[in-house]
C-alpha cells in the first residue's frame, strides 16, 4: 500500500494538513531530478550522481546489459527507445527462433506471462490465495501431526498453514478499502471535470498547472488533482492516466485481499499460457510481447536505471552506458516462482 495513506490524507483532509509529507519544494527547474542531486551542492538529499560521474570521468566505460525482471516495458517510449537491448542474433518479428535458444523473436527480451496466441496475463492472484486454495481440502479443519508427515508433505502443510494465516483479511485493509474506493470515485470525477473544462483528455501535472479553469468545480478539481500528484512525489511529466491506473491497481489489490479466502482464484494461467507452473523443466512458453499489458512499473524502473541522459526529454536515468533487457514476469498481483527462476 505504497501510496494509500498519502492519497487518503490528500483527498480526505486536504493538502494543507499533509504538507509535512511533501517532497522538496521549489520551482520546476530546481526540482527536476532532485533525487540525483547533492545535499551540500544543491540543497537536496539525493544520491550525488554528478559527483559519481566526476570520480569516474577518467575511467573507460564498458556497456552493461541490465535485465529488468518486472511488469514489462513500453518499447515505444521516447526516452527509452535508445537504451533498450536488442538481441543481435535474432531477426525481429520473423516468427523464427534465429538464435536457437527456444524463444521465438526474443528481440527485446521475453514475456513469461504470455501465450502462444498473443494473449497476456495482466492480473494474477496472490500467492497466498493460490497456496491456500490448492491445499485447502487436504488440511483445513483437520488435525495434522507433522511428525508423521514426509519431508515433502511437511513442507506443503507448513506452506499452507502460513498461507492460511496470511489470507485472513486484516483490520487495516477492511478499514482502508471503502476509503480508497471513495478516493477512486472522487479521482475519476475530478478527472472528468478537468477533461471537460480543460478540453484535454491526457495531461501531465505541468500541463494541468497551466490550464485555466473558470468554474468553481474546475478550480477545485485542478487543485485537488495537483495536490495529489505533488503529495505522492510524481514528476511534472506524469500523466493523469498514470495516477488513475495507480489508484485503480491499489483498490483492486485491496479488494482481492478482502475476498481471497472466500473466492478461489481463477486459473487464468492454464487458459492463456498452458504450461505447468510447478514444473521447472517446462520452460519454453510465453511470447515476445515484453510490453504486454500493464507495463507501467517496469517502464518506470527502466527509466530510473537508464532513461536517455541529457536529451531534454523527461527524466535522466542513473546509468549512461547500459542496455535494458526486459523480462516480463511480474503481473499485477503476485508473480509465479517458476517465471522468476527461469528469467
């Protein structure tokens, strides 16, 4: 629940009461990439990246391939296109496994969450729900003497017992879920007002700052939406769609947690991927679509690592001589152990 408290405070209690949680303040140019700056030189407690580059300026730089195991990456992103790894032994989109590694058209990396028909898993259940419901009929309501179990049976039972404890809805989740549902509804309503009065469907916080709202509702919507984006430390180039997606994912996760014990998860993996998730030798599955569905987080992480530097577009990545190989293995929900192991 990374942003839950910040969102609730901002929308329910107002910006002024939560200013102590705000990121550094200042004009747009001063604040840009504050997290890369130096406390003594710039007044921001960042990572002092320029100092690091000064120390390394006499060293020879060698390209490094960084595998990002995450939700996917936007391969069309203007600040990432130049730093994405390309498989030199693979001809893209020819339907042939040119390098003979068992993965067809793995030009940017690989998507372990896709099917051969091109469909992709966007949302998966939690691991605790999968474990709990898989072994529920074996152990629930039964007295189990672990001393009489084989090593494998004991492992399964202990894993199920842990899942059974964790799957119980928490009091915190039950309290915050209705508030977050109201927050999502409020955000959608605010966004609708901004779109109508600002005559713009997609907008960044920087663009929203410049919008002139004439009605009281428009001014209120603009103020609250901007306060939220500042509150959770989103950059000036972040769009409204990202904010709505972030909040929506948070609400969905909380809803899933509340219902996980009562509702067995659907086996979407069997429908889309058609592999055996418990067999590590069953490894030639997935597809080439590293963008997939819901690649927001992986794109964000890739940008932090290696977004093209000093090009005047968006953010500057930390490393200036890396190529990002994307391994899509993290859905909205919990990843599968086999996908991570094979990645």
